[in-house]
C-alpha cells in the first residue's frame, strides 16, 4: 500500500550491547502504516538484534521505540504483543509436539473475541491451504517451509498491527521462498504494516516500499525499495555486482 505515509512505528537512536560488544549502534528508522519496510544486510549486521529490541526480548542500551507515539522500551514482551507488535522469530520455533491447529490457537492467547479468532483462523487457512490440510497433524511433521508458514500464521492469529518477520526465507528452497514473499505481499494488502528482516536482499527490496541497509550495527543507506535495488553500492555489496 502506498500513498499513506503516516508513521506507525519509529525507532530512535536504538543501541544494543552484548557485554562490551555493541551489536546495534544507534539506529533510527520509521515504518509507515500499511507499508512493507525491509531491513537488509549481511549476516551479523545486527538485523535480528534490532528486531529483538523492538519486541522487548532484549533490552536496549539507549534509544526509544515508539508505536503510535507510545514508548515501548520499558514494556514487557507480552504487553508489546498485546498492543499489536508481533514478531515471527528466526528459526520458526513451532511447538512440534502440538498439532498445527493448536499452534495457531496459541497465537490468539491474548484475545477474547472468539468470533474474530474463528474468522482469523479461516483467513490463515486461506493464505496457507497446506496448514488447513494438516490441521490435525503434529507441527513436528511439517517440512521447513510449512513450519515457516505455521510460524507466520500463528503470529497473524495475534491480530498484529505491525508484523516483524525475521529471516523468513532462511534455509528454504527457492520455490518456497517465492511463495513466502508472495504471502507477505498478500498480508500487506490487508493494510498490515510489515518489517521484513532479510539476508535475501533482492527479494526483500523487490516487495518493500522502503528499505534500510544495515552494516555492522549502523544504517548506511535508506531509500525506496526500488531505488535501493538500483543503487550501485547495494548491487556491488549484496546482489553479485
């Protein structure tokens, strides 16, 4: 969705350290409502750490995360989820001994609107027909790509306003990656704001309205997704020159 530039989430001078190592060195970025924003860069650039700090799962050393003007930095992770900022963690983290449908139901644990939950379950099944077919089966029997779909579906069951996706394409076959990115665009068409953290720079920038390039904990470039795709520095560093 474009033409709507109302900021929904703003990261201001965010820094995160592990011991004496500063992994994120004072980054600032803005997510506009209804847009896909890509945060791209090489492995170890600080992308996942940035997401963990936004989600409250690691404490920021300094800086603020504002969601609709409200400071999230002192809130607990579950309060952040209840407020509408939901992360799909890297590595999927599905509960393998529960069924597919039980995993999805867990995503809605903060909700009290039973009818809305039932509607959203059907929406998730329409996005991911394979999950509907496997609803009664154990999540541990799903392939890697299906587990990624389940992780995204579970996050959608929390009814997020902002969806944070951490490396959704990691370890997946090319055809599955195409499908995951197509579904991210489908989700975005409903008006949901998405922050996409990816090593797959080309794919991420292709679907993002805005992009930020992170190198060793600092944002070194920001522009529209299309402009970054055509930027010689990005081409040289990430797209095989």
